[in-house]
């Protein structure tokens, strides 16, 4: 294994820390490193939620700054105070990107550019860029390795691919200390209930239909968010600067199987699962070759069934958390359904 960077007594900037993976990562990091400090820069878009961080908001090691990653002055100022950056902030929902791609380009591409440019004039020791497996596009067989060409097919994944290549270019051109991660679909606590698993779990709890796109045969590789956080931690300590790491759990499952498991766990009837018109340009399958991150010493600790059961239980026990969000996101869901009805 490569020699490890020690980072536990330094200050980390987490962008998008009020979102799903970012908030899980902040919890993970503060628990694991007692002498660390974390600054969370988040704009609090519809997806950002300070309820995700209630347990840590009084922690003297934690500071929240409400702000935009596109704010050059603010970003430069924060970069003077931190030694490392983990960049999660993005627009992330494929369905929203199909309806309106503008914010995806502006946040995911331009926002990442602002951060990378600030990195040029800073003493920051490493910058972890969160890309996604979706930048490769879809494939029916085999697995994508880090050397494969990118062929993104949604406005979301195309924006993420732009950011991914910019991060690479800033490493190559300016020798900046950047590492790119391409994780697969995450699930777990605090995921905004517009994404597949939390939407299906919460709809089932409410006795509402579970809208399965197309034939439900699309395949995703499901990664439990805690396993993902451990991978980020390891890459911070031992990842090679300038490298790209795929992170997947090798848990490839068709959507209809996941949907059935959810209703089974909750003791609900399968008739709640309703087929609806397919997502435009719906990628069939994502699949990653993760030998590189495994060679660093990472492997998923959670089995998919156990992680799904634990996630379902979390949503059962935290109904106030998601009911508040769902109330606010009703407009998007009706807009989305209307868009597909009119096509
Ligand atoms: P999320 O949508 O739950 O959270 C995104 C966060 O970014 C929110 O808190 C939001 O307020 C913040 N944000 C958005 N625009 C901002 C801006 N301009 N300035 C500051 N903050 C802003 O996202 P997530 O699911 O936690 O994903 C985190 C990262 O991981 C993203 O970069 C995403 O592309 C990547 N990723 C996610 C998954 C997944 O399954 N969720 C898989 C692979 C990669
Ligand atoms: P999603 O959680 O949006 O993640 P991504 O599209 O980024 O992989 O969707 C996961 C899978 O679930 C994807 O194949 C689309 C499907 N899906 C549905 O069938 N119904 C839904 O309501 C949603 C949101 C997703």
C-alpha cells in the first residue's frame, strides 16, 4: 500500500455537505477523527437540508457556511483556511436534468471550475472530486474500468463528465493534487426522497404507488453510503494524486427486484408497484471494475440485503424527516408526471 497522508488534525472543506452523501460523510469523518475540523459550504438548494446535520451543528469542530460554490470570492477565502477539499456539491437528479439542464451545467461544470481555479492559488494539499459511474454511459455486458472512454447520456451525466474532465485537466496542466472518484448509485439515510430507493420506501409507507420506469429491467450497482464514505476516507489517506478510482459494491440488481424487496420488507402488496412511461434516454445498466480501489485495501462491508433492510428501517423511524421534504417536493413530481403525460 502507498504511504498514507495523515489528515486527522487538519481542516477539511466539504462542499454540498447538507446533501445526502455529504452529510453522511461529515458524520462519518467527525466520528472517526477526533481532532479534525470540517467546514461545510452548501447553498441549501432544494436538496440541501440542515436537518441532516442536527447531531453535529453544535460540535465545535464543525462550521456551516451557506454559500454558492460559484462565488469566487467566498471560495478563495475559504480555501485559505483549509488543507483538504471533498467536493460533493452538484445538481444530481437525472429526471430534473431531463426537464431543465441549465442548473446542472452551471453548478456541476461551472461550479467545479470555480473550485479548481481557487485551488491553483492555494496551499490545499488534496482535492477529492466526486464524479459518478454515469459518466461512462450504459453497457449491457462487462464492466467499465477507469481507462474506458466517457459516453454520458443524460444532461446530468454529461455535466458531471464535463466536471470530471476539468478536474483531470487541472491536475495534468497545473499539477494540482486532485483525485477523482466515480462511485455507483448510493443509498442509505438522508437521501432525498426523489431518488429511486427513498422514493419507493416512502411511497410504500404512505400506501402510494411505486412508479417503476419502463419494464423495470434497468440495472444499477447499489453502494451503501457508509461503505462509500470509507472509500473516500481511504482515498484521502492512500489514493494516488492525479488518479481516478471507480467505487462500486458489485451489487448489480434490476430495478424491479429492488422494488419487490422494498415492498416485501414493509409487508406491503406487490400491486403497489406500477409501471409508468420510461425515463427519456434511460441508461440500461451501469457496472464498474473496482480493482483499483480494492487494491488500496477497500471493499464494501455491507451486504445489499442487510443495507437495504437497515435503510428501510431508517425511513420507517424518521418519518418527520422525509414527510417535511415530500410536502415541499410535490410540485416537482406533478410537473414531472404532467411532462410525460403530454408526450
Ligand atoms: P444531493 O443532491 O443529495 O446533494 C447535493 C448538495 O449540493 C445539496 O446539499 C445542495 O444544496 C448542494 N449544492 C447544490 N448546488 C450548490 C452550489 N451551487 N453551491 C453549494 N452547494 C450546492 O447529492 P448527493 O446524492 O449527496 O451527491 C453528492 C455528489 O456525489 C454529487 O457530486 C453527485 O454527482 C455524486 N454522486 C452521487 C451518487 C448518488 O447515488 N447519490 C452516485 C455517484 C456520484
Ligand atoms: P435514480 O435514483 O434516479 O438514480 P440514477 O438514475 O442516477 O441511476 O434511479 C435509479 C433507477 O431507478 C433508474 O434506473 C431509474 C429508476 N427509477 C424508477 O424506476 N422510478 C423512479 O421513480 C425513479 C426516481 C427512478
